[in-house]
């Protein structure tokens, strides 16, 4: 056991935090791909809790990218005459396709969750996970917006946008600043959270009126 702790300590000392987090995200995404293929229940959703999907705006684009990658793989297998180069390119293409599928599977199997106690778990696959306790929610509403920026964007006035397919559909105003962790490990504080849900009205209704104990 001490040997395992020593190895973990050595990894933490030598491997940068962003690299460790990327590796962790990929492992969780791979596990999600297995859960998706085996049709397991969603991750982190208990009895009586509401899962809220958010993959609608990105599903067509994701499958389109997978199709393009497969076409590229077939084309390169015909055009590349050198066996060694062909094997390397084939490995990278197959790995890329599996990674895209795993990332989408992580989003499908890790939905947002409205818990029985009224807390709200906001997620994006294996990359982002934030629990908003019920006492931190000042208001929640359906609010469709089309913000610009990366997946996780924080404005100077504390508005956190978790963007899926170029849009958000739910806005949560907070009673106090809430700390969160970005996908690569940086920390931030949000006063307002905007994120996407495929059925925002059902999620907002569940947050406003939690399930009875």
C-alpha cells in the first residue's frame, strides 16, 4: 500500500495537473462508452431523482465528425503506400473515432441531475461536474441564449456559461458565489450559471418543486 502511495505521489510531483486531468477524463469517458454500449442506467442518478439530458444540440455534429473520420481512415488506407506509416495513421484514426464516441457516451450517461433534496448537479460528460445546493439557488428559469466561447466560459461579472452546441437554455441565479473547477483544473467562482438542458421546463419545474422525501 505504501508503494502505491509512493507511486501516486511521484506521479503528482512529475506530471502536470492538466495532463493528469486529461488522462482522468479519457478513462472516465472510456468507462462511459462501456456503460453506454451495455445500456446501463445513467451514472449518479438515484431513485426518485430526475436525469436531464443535454446532448440534443451536439448529437448530429458528433455523428457527422465520426462519419468524416471513418471516411478519412478508409481513404488513407488506400492512398498511403508505406505500411509503417499506414499502421500509425490507422491507429490514430481509430483512436480518434473511439475518443469522440467515448466523449459523447460520457455526455449521454452522465446527465444533469435534480436530486431529491432539491440540489442540482450540472455536468458535461466527464469534463465538468458541479453540485448546486438548494440553499444556493435564488432563482431558476428557462432562458435560451446563444453565447460565444468555449465549453466553459466565465465572464468578469461571475456568469458561468456551460455551452452545448452554441446554446444554453437554463439560467440559475445564486444566493452566493459558488466555486467550481474547470476541465483542466483551474478554479473559478460563479454568481450565475447558464447551461443547456434538452427539456429545460421539466428541469426548472423539478428544481422549483423537489420530490417529496
